[in-house]
């Protein structure tokens, strides 16, 4: 693992042409920019690097991300196709696979996910709070046989009723179980993490004895879909930069590309020793800002 010193900051710029960059914990934390991140993005753009932002965030649309880039980082030139997240990859996956006229999608998520699916022509149902069913009421529940896909990500209204409905579609219809992201935690401040989407998928996985199809990091399918949209990438010239070892860094490992870990989000310096096994290629101690260069030298 290389810690980037002042003298080696050009190393990433010299070695790589494509930069896959996570957002939460790398560019910003909540609604606050992380120091040096905005300038780093400007530097990469000024060096004509291909920059694609790959987030596991399932609570925002691409438009919401673009708004965040503008208001938090003062960057207003990020094309929508350069923002890639599980809602987009899920929509692309379903569009290539499902029959929209005869098949339905049961969605456990938030409004933004449903909006993204709709933007790609895919309807869904299940959003928002539901009336709570007691266990004995499920005996005469009519399972809609046209439900062939079940999507489970973060939903503040998640409950046993939603879990059971999802379970029945998968068990009785053989519906495909899709987990757009499998983040174990969400960093909500510099000192606090709360359970992420994985906490909502794990119960369903356990009772089904089945793992879901993952549409985000760290699954290589996410990378395949990115390349489907952007063209094939030179793996030796591509790097994944993120703050989460289990999603971002393992994504890099799974895709055969280089990795750089930042310590401005989910991972703290003391966590690195606990990773065991394979380590990231680089650790950016000062965050994404470590790749900043003197623009006057361009």
C-alpha cells in the first residue's frame, strides 16, 4: 500500500486514465464538502481524465446528484451519464430482461429509486408506508403472479409486512431477488454510522436461504453495466477511489482494477489493520485532495 506523499501526488495522474470515484465520504459528508475534493475533480478534468462517479446511494436521482455537485462542490459540468448508481444499473438490467407489459416489480426503496426506474420506462409498486398485517392475516393473501422482480434497498418504512410480501413473491413466484446495494453502514457524521441497506436484505436472505443479485458495488456486474454505457475500459489504466473497504475497494479487486482508499468517510486509520488479506494499492491520507496538482503546471 502506498501513502501518497507530496512528491508522489502526480503518480495517480500519470498512471491512470479512468477514475471511478465514490461520492459519500469522498466528495462530501452529508451536505458538507470534504476539503480538497472539488479542486481534485477540477484537476482530473483539466488533465482530460475520464471521471465517472460511482455511488451506492439509492436515495437520490441523477438530477439530485447534479444539484449536489453544483451546490456543495460548485461544479456544474458533470454530465448525467457520468453519474452511475444502483438505481441506474438496476433500470438498465431490467430494461434488457423484463417484459414490462406482463411482469411487475415490487419495490422496497425510496421515492428517488422509483423515479429513476420510471425515467427508464419501468413501473413499480410498494413504495411508502403500508398497513401492518398480523401474522395470521397472511393465510389468505393473494400473491400477484405477475410480480417477477423484488428490489430491496434502504426504506425508512421497512417492516415485517413488507418483508413478508417480498418473501412470498420470491418464494411462490420465483421472482428475482435484487439488492441494488449491500452497504452494511451509512456514515451519518464523522463519528457515527447507522445500519445500511444490508440490514434490510439480510433477514430476507436468511429465510429464503438465497443471496440477492447485487446491482452496485462490489459486484462486477455494476462495472459491466458501466462499460456497456461508456465503452470498454483499459483495466490497467483504471482506478477505483472510495472510503469503504467492503464496497469500494472490494469492487476494485473484483473488477481487476487498481484501488485507492480515502480516510474521510467510513474508514478510519485504525481500521486498516483489521482488513487482513488484500490491501488497497494506495491510501490517500488527506482524502481525494491528495491528488491535487498545481494547475499552473498543466
